C-alpha cells in the first residue's frame, strides 16, 4: 500500500516538475497542444522552428459558425474556433472504445476548441465541431463503407466532409404555439451532456425539463402535469421540437450502388474510426 502511494506521489511530483519547467505558451492564437518538451537550448530551438516552419499555419485555430449560431450560449460564445488534433490528442483517441467514447470526445473537443463551454453544447453543435476537428486534422476526405439495401454489395465511399450541408437555426425556433391547447411554449434545448446514457423512457418522462414556460407559467410541476393531461398531438409537437431540432450538419449521404445502381443512404457515424486518416 505504502509502495503504491509513493508511486503516485512520485508521478505527481514529476508532473508538477514538468509544468514548472515548461515555457509559457508563445503565440496565444497558435495551437496550444502539449508542447512541454520544447528544447531550451537556442540552437535546438531554432532547428526545431526550422523544421516546423511550414506547419504553423496548418495548426492554427480556424473560426467556425455553429449551426445554432450560438443562440443557446452566453453571448461571448458566438464566435468559436477549432484547431486540428496534435500528436498528444491522438494518443487519447487511440484508447477510445464504445464505452469511453463520449468522455474521450469531450476531452478532445475541450482541447481543440475555444470560445465555447463544451458542457453546454447542443447535440447538433457538438457533432458539427467534431466533424470540424476531423476535417482540419486529416483533411476533407472521409472513407466509409455501406452495404447496398437492395443487393447487399459493400460499397466503399469517399465523402467530402465540406460538402455536408449545414442547416442553421431559425432565431424564433424556441417559441411556438401548441396545436391543440393553443398555448405558447418556450423551450430550452437539451445539451448533449444531458443526453448521455439516457434511455427513451426517462427522456420522455423528463420532457418538462426542457420547457422554459408555457403561456408564461414556468413552474415545473405545473408543466409536468400539463404534459400529462394535454393531447398527444401537443406532446408530439413538443417532443419533435425539443429532440429533433431542424438545424445541424447533414450526417447522411446518398449514393448509387456500384452494382445495381440502387440509391442508398449511408449514415456518417461517429465511432472509434472517425478520427483516423483514411
Ligand atoms: Zn446494390
């Protein structure tokens, strides 16, 4: 036991040591990946600079426009920048599997973006930013495979990420009238972080959590009871507005099967292979 403790202490000391030794980050707009092993010696430093001369521009932050136009975030968060992955980021991605995917991707997003609180991201914005990191890191081409719905033949496809269409949020999207009760609802969109590991049942039970007010009433108990008692048509509208918002990046692609020419839809999914040079 004592032994284990001392190892942890050693590791902590070592970590503190490196952070003290590491030079403070140079240009703030540059990729602030973990460059703690930068040579201290001036000759080594300039040699390294020479080797990296063509890379600096490629590692820069790029400003992007979120599909939500930043409307669900504090005002300062409307301009968001993304940088490509570094070697260190890639290392954490290499250990990604289906179980830790959400955590790893959240860490990556936190490291590669600025101007936004990652924990507040809505699902469409989060997906969009992950695609951006992918595109900046490995380029526009993304290879995927999809079996034809008609003849079953496996089609190898190359998707140009930049061609995926983006629908931007309409400003008045969160306020609308319900069809049957004819009451005006003001919704608050779910954050991606709220939807992790949530099953359909609890999602539906928690519908009231995503409603700011109905006709000026914001008491959550009243709203919960209203949902229970109003028509299913009202509830259906609420559900769609809250959970299937009409903004974000296209995550499907249509193609014609190379064998039978059948038009087939391929989903561009995020999995452990998403962040690899294809
Ligand atoms: Zn086919």
